[in-house]
C-alpha cells in the first residue's frame, strides 16, 4: 500500500500539471482568437466608414457645384427656374454635411467638416443675396456677388475642408490595412508558439495516460470536451464573421440604391478603365444599358476620340504618383452618345481606395440649355 501511495502522489501531481498547462493553452488560444476577432471587427468598421465618407465627400462636392452653377446661371440669364433647382438641392447638401459631421471620428476632422459647413453657410447667404438681386432685375450686382473674391474665398475654404476629410479617411483606411497585416503576422507567430506548447502538453498527457487504464479514459474524455469547446468557439466566431459581412453588404446595397436614384449620371471605373457601375441616369444620358457597358473601357464608350489619350494619361499619372489634376472639382467637357453625337456635360471625378485597389467615381450632368 505504501508503494502504491508513493507512486500515486507524483503521478497525481503530473496529472494536475498537465491539466493546468492544457487549460492555460486553451485560454491563451481563446484570448488570441477573441482579440483577433475584435481587431478584425474594428478594421472592417473603419474601412466601411472610410468608404462611406469618401462617397459622401464626392456627393458634397457635387452638390456644392450644383448650387454654385444654379445661382450663377440665374445671375447670368435672369431665369428664376434656376432658383427652383437650387432650392431642390440645398436641403440635400445640408443633410449630407450633417451626416458627415455625425460620421467623422476625431476632433480634428470634425473641425474640418465644421469649417466646410461654415463656408457653406456663407456661400448660401451670398447666393440668396444674388437671387434677391435677380428678382429685382439687378443682374450686374447679382453677378458681382457670385464672382467676387469673397465668394471665391469661401469656395476655396469649402473645397479645402472636404479635401482634408477625404484624404484623412483614405490614409486611415491604408493604415488600418497595414496594421491588419502586422496583426496577422503576429497571430501566425503566436499560433506557432501555442502549437508547440500544445504538442508538449499532448506528450505529457500521453505519458500520464499510459500510467493506468482508468486515467486513459479520464484524459480522453477531457480532451474530447476541450475539442468540442474549441470547435464551438470557432463556430461562434465564424457566425459572427458572417453576420458582420452581411451587414457590410447591406450597407453597400444602401449606397448603391442611393446612387441609382440620383438625378445625375453616376459612373465608376476600375484602375484599368473598365466600367464597374452605371446607374439608370447614365443609361438615359448615353443610350447604353448597363449590361452592354459592364467591363467595357470607358474611353471607348463615352469619351470622344480626341480626348481619349488625355484620359488615359490622367489615369496613369494618378496611379503612378497620385497627381490629381482634375480630381474633386467640376469640369465641363464633351461626351459621346451611343448613336455617335457629342454633347456638353459637367463632370465631377473623385478616386476612392478600397484596400490596395483604386476606383474612380464620377457624377455627370447634361448641361445643354433646354
């Protein structure tokens, strides 16, 4: 009996050590998995927020140009129908700026969008004064307000604030992607260490199990229980990842519906110039259905022959060194209809970065006088 007790005492100690070591490894695996899940969730949210703010920045730039053009056209032509168009888009712009204020993280960027909002208020005040002069048929003074240095100064402040926000969110998305890569590397190294520890623990378990048949069954049951727990944890993480992915897809669908219902044509192309998005207004404006142009080169679809080389060189310069000669501003240019005729359009283009990929978005308006 004495010999049996002498054997059983260190045996129980070894069993206890192995059990504690195995439980510690499981807790460590669970902790690393949970930390990785939380980090992945944060990165996904930041990428989604960056995409939303990039899209919202483009919409704000476009709406500002719509208001400016409407006010100036009223001052030049004396036709107050331009004021009706102005009022239609004014509230949309105010709501977009408010949405941006709510979404922007960080005090510095909120100050930038607040600066944009203040400039917008000043611009609206001057534009309303111009409309008043138009109603009084004082066209010269109306034009003087909208083409004054004070007006242009507020326009510059407005554009600078929006540009700062878009650039900040793009850089934040890139930083998040780099940090995610570093975390993945660290996770692989940690997982390797944990695997080595688990192998060591497994060897110790085998040594203990060989002691008695009874202990073999006990350790086997414990191992199966731990395996089930780990599988349940992995299943729970997979389910949460699926739910987050579904939420991201739903958010993307809401953005798509917003673009689809826009009054202007919306087109998006990839870095190679292939068409990826083409809303209903684009179909009406250019005569092409989306199914006809999807994947087709934009330069060969709506850009006149004489402008195609300049378009290709502009995209190439941006991809090589980030030159933004026509980005984030309104330009007027000729466009090509499916039937071959050309017509003038107002164009606003802005780039967005999704991971390592670049996409170019554009709102296009037919500016022919009806």
